[in-house]
C-alpha cells in the first residue's frame, strides 16, 4: 500500500498502542474484511497469518491487528484483538 490515510485519532492510537504502519498495511492487504455498523473492518487473524506463511510472508508479530476504515478509505482507528471472533467475510 503506497500511503496510509489515517485520521488523527488513528495515528494517535497507532502510537499509543505501538502498532507499526507495517501491521496496518498487512491487515489491509492480507486481512479478512467484514462490514460492521457501516464501517469496513480488516482483521489479521491466525488464519490469515497462516495463509501468508505458506506464501513466505511472516506476519506472526502482527496477529490480532484490526483496522477500522470508513467507506471512503480513511482509517478511523487501529487496535489489537487477540480473541478474534469468526464472522461472515465479504
């Protein structure tokens, strides 16, 4: 991903939660996508990490990263969730 369009809130959350921009880019590029309350949520769970490992990419340290985006593509917030629930993917 060339440039991440983070809101001020998302940038602050990345800093406070020590989530690197590489983790955000990995979630957007390789994570599962679901729609929740009008937002797109990209999750880099263990399934996605395993799938990427087969392809030769090591995202194990980014496991659990979730990125919430508006439909315009702007990143609203970023957080880690170690207990990723299974939900319907779109």
